[in-house]
């Protein structure tokens, strides 16, 4: 295939050319939300543009709807669509406090006390085109997805823990204990999506709480993961669905199938640099054709993120995390960029934030290089913690100003 390059004649890698094909296809065929997400994640784009586009899916009640989840087109807010919004928000390190605060309020108002959790959808879904699995059962007062309590409740609790400063009525400690206890007692794992929700919860919790989820996450993964590549052509849970990066603890559980799974992703990418969904709605066929193109954008970003995490995307420009020191007063500034020389010139010319304008000019005192934006962002956040600031000062304070 022209879109692939071979490294060591073994590992298939996404070329920079195919990334450009992906960008062009998304721009011409998919939602603007996925266009700006792609630019942010793979082309040093602006996170604020992602948040601005995401706002178009948020309703006055604080929740998200309006087809953000492409398999349900109803405009009303749903908890499921709201968790997708939170997944997108989590791709960056900027929090829109108004957006998130209103969303947390919506989630509190949507809590179902007798369920001690949340329902994925509302009955309004039946009034608009949607996939068959989102059919609202008027007798059960839920969809078939809601038969598995942890989907979406576990994920919701994770985000409420992360943004607990916005909570007004719900007790996050009680929610956490109930959600963890449910999982600890579960011994029959039937829904991979419930497992995915607990994986997202696990990633959001401190170590001591996350540990309580791990035994059953391992058990559930072993039971549900599909390792037969022929079955990946239809909708089945793949190894990378449980370990989307090699540093996640479930990687050791599914490691035997990871490389074959990554090769499968490489083999199923089209010449346009995208992936198409391997399912359909089984109803509302003309509406499905439109939503299918929305899914193309979502799936392409999802798969490219996985391939990048496993170093299956050819390295292009390097990402830099840098520490600058003011030549005026010795104060430090930490940031990240895909073009360090350009960024340093901008800081020293007074373009940028208030801090750099007031304390310019700067000199470089420390820099690290990374192959991807995510890792650079993570390192920047580490260096901005109290521990990170102490470490930076210890390293660079031995250098005299102007050296």
C-alpha cells in the first residue's frame, strides 16, 4: 500500500503523507469538530478552537446532545453525549470552567436516586433517528445499554471526581464507594462498554482507589477481549480497546495480541487515510449514511491516537518542553511547543501572555524533546507541579543568569 512505510521490514508505520490525506478527508467530509480536533492533536492546532466548536453541542441545561454521539441525533441532552464531551475536553490541559461547571450541574440534576447512578439516554431519543441499540423501552424506562449499571455511571463518577470542585449536591465519596463496591462484587462480565467505563474511571482515580478496580479489570479483559483478527472486521472488542497505550497496566494482559491488532489497523486504513465504521443502525438508513461520515472522523482520530501511542506514526517535527529564565529578574517560565525557535522569538518580542510580556527577555535554561504532543504536554504539567518546580530550580539555579 502506498500509504505505509516499512521500518526494519517488520513494523508498519503511518507515513506523514497519509496523515495529510487524513487531514484533507476530514476537512472535506466530516464534522468541523473532528477537523479542529485533528489539527490540535496532530498539527499543533489550537485547543481553544476545539472547545469553541464543542460549545455548539452544549444545551442550556449544561448537558450535551445535538448528535455529539453520532448514533443518536436527538438535540436534547443525554448523559452519554456528555461523557463524550468530557473525553474530548480531557484531550487538552485547558479547562473551560463555565462549560465544565454547567456540565457538572447537568450531571447532578440527571442523577437517578433509585438507581444510584445515571441512564445513558432519555426517552426523547425515540423521536429522532438513532441506532437500534438506543431504542427507549417505555416499559423498562431505559435503553438496552442501561442493563449494565456501570455504563455510563462509572465514567460519570470518574469525571465528577476529577471536577469535584464544581459539585454542589452529590457526595463524591459516597458515589465512589458505591461504584467501586459494585465492580468488586461483579463476577459475570457481559458488556465491554461497561468495562471501558471502568477503565476511564480507573485512569481518573488516585492509586489507592484505582487499585481496587484492577483485579476485576483484568478478569473482565481476559473474558471479553477478542484475539481472532477475522472477528475484528465486525464490531468486537480488540486488544487495543483495553490498552490504548503501552504504559497502561492492562497492556500486560493483552500484550500477546497488540502487535497483530496494530497491524490490523494499518491494513484497514483506506487510501484516504481514514477508517469507516464496521456497523450500521439497522433502521433510519438514510440518516445513518450521514452519521456514518461523522463516525469516520471520530474513528480516524481514535485509531491515529492509538497508533501514535504505540509509535506507529512516523515521527515528524519534535515537540519541546522548555524552561526559560528571565534576564531581568531570574523568574522561570515553563511551556511546550512544536517550534521552539519561533516560540522563543515570540516570548522575547512581547507576543504571548502577560507573564512573558512583563518579564522579557528570556534565556533558555532547560529543554527536553518528545516525539508526540501528548507526552510533551504531560511533561510540561509535571514540571509545573510544586515537585517539578523544585526540581527545575535545583537543576538550573547552578547556572548564572546570562550564562
